[in-house]
C-alpha cells in the first residue's frame, strides 16, 4: 500500500487557485516543493503516493508524487505532477511542513460525475467533524 503526505496549500484561496498556481509553475519547468530533510519513508511514497493538499482545514485534492531529488542549498525536492486530482473533502487540521498519511486514511478521489460544489461547505464540515458526526 502506498504512503502519502499532507501539506497546507499556503495562501491558496481555493482549489481553483491552487490548480492555477501549479499549472503556471509547470510552464516554467518541473513542479517541486522543497523540504529540509528527505522523508525517512520516501521509498514508500515515490512513484506511488500523493501529496494531499489542505485548504481551509480540509483535505480537498492531491498531486501524485513522482520522485524525490536534490534542490539548492542541500535541500530535498519533492517532485509532483502539476495535475490536481480532486478528492472527497475530509477535515484535517493545518500543520507546518508535511505529515505522513496512510493509504487507508486517505480520502477517495471524486467520481467523474461529482464536482467540488457538490460537497458541504468547509465550515459546516468542520463543525460536524468536531461533533463526531462525520
């Protein structure tokens, strides 16, 4: 089973904004994020796991992780596919950096006939999750 990572989509106002940012970065070359250290479990992630994006306290979309490489200043590059795959929204608290996400805990991709607007608003999902109802 693949292992995934989660990360806050810093300054992204929504899924459309994040998708646009990724596509703009793809025009300039490979899309990657940098981190200070290579994840210890990187072999379980590269080529099979995804980076799940947190927007407004929800896991809302994912980008497949292609591989890990070297970046400037001795940092590590996490190379991702710029194509954003929408997932069923799942409440997730914001955190600094990245965290592991087991495949069993990862939200499912949206079906082809579903759209982002079909989901509950983020505030309502957060309150229901806080009450243990979802």
